[in-house]
């Protein structure tokens, strides 16, 4: 069975406003197929990323991706999650 | 970079220190050629020195900070023909990239984007390293 990677996508999912949100999900699937792995991705609303306990939420993922879509509902939440990825050595891409 | 009051022009248009400001020319719907720094993680991921990428943005790194960014741990490893920052990466981190373009919009089932493949490869390595801990 393929290995499954869990990707946390930092961003406020709104494909009607941001067409690239659908592309983000699809591009992860394309890349996963190329590597013969599967991905399980979860969009993480920026308002949910504020506060002390975000580490518990974020550490379950194998990588974090900051999605397009500024201004974020919570810039603070987005920045906290990006900082977590930087400080904890999590693979990260911001697009 | 230790710029404590760094702000984004979109959310704080009147702030004194706009690290991210409005591009002199919008990149919504535009395509640009980007030169990649040899030996960078971006170069390793792409395998080539020049790529074409699609943009959908109005804001970018304020050119006033270009030199400051280049001298720190955050490196500019992709620039357009004018030398403006298009890819940055953290030199000491296993995989930490930001791009001004949208690699995801040019990905296709038969042509996955090389940066995103490299990203998931890093995720797989990270996953396996934690499993073995």
C-alpha cells in the first residue's frame, strides 16, 4: 500500500474567489502520483491558527503549505503557522 | 531579518516599513522567465537554471529590501529579468520555499510541478525520519 502523507494547507479555502485553491489540491495529487504516495490534505482556516495550542494541531502533518489568498482572515494565524514550520523543521512552501 | 515592524501594503497601507508592497506592474495572469541560482534548493528541485512560471499577484518583496534579504539566511534564489525576487528559500532548513508565482496552476496530471514534487519528497523524508524516532 502507498504511503500516505498528511499536508496541512494554511489558508481560508474559498475556490470561488481564488481559483488557485482548487489547483493547490490538484497539484498535490499530481505530485503524489509521480512519487507513488497518496496525500491527505486538510485546509486550516487562519482564524483557527491563533493561540497557544497550534503546535498540537500542526504537528500531525508531514508538511505545511501556505496557500494564496491574502488578505488572510487572520494574518497572525497564518504567520504563527509559518513560524512553526520554520522553527520545527517542517517542509514548507508558500505560494 | 529582524525587521520587527515589517508590514504588508495590502493589510497595512500606511505602515512605515512595507516589506511587501504593491508591484510597480501587476503580475495577475502574467508569465515570466525566472533565473535560478546555481546550487540552490530551487536549482536542485528544477534541475535547470531557467524556468517559466505563471503569476497571479499584485504584491511582492519591496525592492528596497532586496539586498538585506540576500545577505541573511533567507536567500533569493529565483529572480525575473529585472532582478526582482521571485523565489526565496531558507538556507539552513530542509525545505522552506516561498514563490511569488503559483506553481500549482501549471501542474497537470502528466506534468506535475517539479517544486511540488520536491516538496512532497521532503515531506516523505520528514515522515520517515519521524517514524523512525
